[in-house]
C-alpha cells in the first residue's frame, strides 16, 4: 500500500543486508518512523511491545527473527533458544507458531553453514506469500461488496464496519479485512468504512484510519459502543473483521470487542464476515472458548492514553483514578454460529468444519 504516495510494506530487509526494517506502529498515527532489527532480541521486543502486531505480521517478523539468530549461530541449541524466545512473545495468534514451525521444518535439515541463508530465503518467501494470500482474500471478498452495491441506488455508498486493525499494517501488505475494501475502492465502488476506535490500544483510530486516509478510502472513526446503534439505524451493510486464530470448526479469536459486534450484527441481520488467511486457521483446535489462550496485557494500556497536544507534541496521560484496578484481556472468542462466512484466499465458506474442508481438503485429515 502507499505512504505519502510511495508503495510501502510493513517489514523489509535492510539495504545493507545486515538487518530487517519495520514500521514502528506504536508511533502512528502521529509520526511515521522505522526501526532497524539487527538481533533476535530486537525481533522479540518488536513483537512483544507491539511495534509490529497483527497475526500475519507477527508470523513474518518471527521468521526474520530466526534468520537474525541463525546467521550468527546456526547450531541446534541456538535455533531452539530462538524459537522459544519468539514463541513466548505473544500467545494468542497462531501465525507465530506456524511461521516458527515452518522455518524449523525446512531449515534444520540444512547443513549448519547453509542454515542462515536458508532462513533468510524462507522469511522472504513467507512475506511474499502473505501478500499473495491477502490479494486472494480481496478478490474473494470483493463480490460481497459488489452485490450490496448493485442493490443500492446509483452512487449510494456501501457502509462497512471493521474492528481493530486487520489492514496492511497487520500484515506484510494489503491486509485481511481491509483487502476486500481496498479492492472495492480501487474498482470504483462507493464504499465508506465505520472504523471502531478499538480500545484500549486504539488500533482502529490510530492505524486503520491512518491506512484508509493514506489510500483515499472514505471513513469515519466511531467509539467502540456506537456500532450497535448504527446497525439498528440501518447504517451498516456489512461487517468484516480479521482473526488472530480460527478453529477448524469456525470459532474466531480476534481483538477484544469483536464478539459484541457479532452479537449486534446477528440481532440486526447484518452480515458478519471474517477475513481468515489459511495460516491463521488452527486445524488442531475445535473449541475456541476452551482451547485458545487469551493474552492478558498490561493494565497501563487501559488506564493511560497517548495523544497529540495542540503544540504538536505527543504525550501519555492517565484516564482512570489512581488506585483503580484495570483488566486487559486482549482478545475474545466469537462462536461460529455468529459468523456469516469466512473469507479466505481460496474463496468464501460457511464458518463450519465442512465449510472449511470444502476449501481446504488438503487439511481435512487434521
């Protein structure tokens, strides 16, 4: 996608070939800054501190993190240490484990002297594949928006609602939930996006809005609790969200608050779709509520907010009484019964075991 008119990815190898560079998403939307990752610990910190976030981008960063570790020490012990370090950074998104296991399967079979180069090639491959998967989701989801546009008076916009940031900042490029939106906008369809602010880290207000603004997509930022009201008033045609982990039965784990949006959509007859690239599908799980670990993040993310002052400076302030406790579960589970369908790179299917098997027969035995 574009930043100030220039095509940009969220992660890329440095020009000198000795490191990886990322967009520091903790600085957005007030500043566009990049960070150089030169060591395993740099990559682990970037994931843990959410300089990078979003399941696909976490996986891609982890793959690069293994390369950063193996290029200096390709031994089995070094690999196992690097994998354990990265795996401990964020427990919920399945792409992290998927990327680490993929590198392990292909790289540890290589001679020691070739492991670093093999890991680098695979990290590049994982990034390029992510972009292709997201373009596939865009192509699969575009007809859903087109069908709604076809039944509206000429020029009337299609109102979409999304939660958190499942855009290109959550991936290597293009995004998951935003992929059909960008595809529709680029095809000339009149789309408008309701952007949930997504407390506590405000990834919608800070990141999704920034993305859409840069790409020229009409949008409006709303508080998280406004979505149900807009649905009741007929101002939402379609909800599309992303996923950090989807079970083999169609349960969806996504940013906290997604479940409430699904309930509101169900009550108001608004289609609720989940953009789910195949690496985010955990074929080993069948019950999301019981089997997916929910990350509990620091209370400070709830009690404090960061923003820009009139003089342009950026500061963090407390918004709760000193001494009040705060809880911060980062994700929730939306049961498959509330999901209209899953948008994957292979097409759209019901959020059921049989629906997923129809698109991924190669994984049916898992």
